[in-house]
C-alpha cells in the first residue's frame, strides 16, 4: 500500500505577502510618529529621557508649559549635564528626544 502524497505547493503559498495595502488593513497599520497625537509624542520623548536621566525628566515635566522649560532644554542640548563636577554629553537617543521635546514644547504653547 502506498502512502498518500502531499498536495503540490502552489506559488501563491510561498514568499512574502503583498506590499499592497488592502482597504481593511489600513485601519490596523502602525501610525507614523508624526501622525500621533501631540501628547502621545511628548510622552514618548519623555520616556526616552526618563530611562536615562530621571531627574532631568522630572524637571522638564515640572516646567512644561513655561518659557523656562524651553530655555532649560536648550541649555541641556548645548552644554550637557553635570555628573559631579564633570560635564557629560548625552547619548544620541536622549539628545534627539530633548531636541524633539523643544520642538513639541513650541508646538504645545
């Protein structure tokens, strides 16, 4: 007795999915960062800063909405932060988040 053979594989079953978006898939596609609500973008950037520099994130959060906040962020970007008596720079992702927060602060006010 011979064993049944598997059906032949058709080309449509192999490969990557189509890069064409179907209308019903558009509602579930990831939202680009620039399309997210303003507060969601602020929260995302604050989380990046808070992960590395919680005190700086708290200071920004406390000053948000005031002119001094933008000045504080700009001073951080230009001169870094102090660790003891030594000036330190920021990691690229934190620097980018600070710059984005400065832009978002201007947009929010």
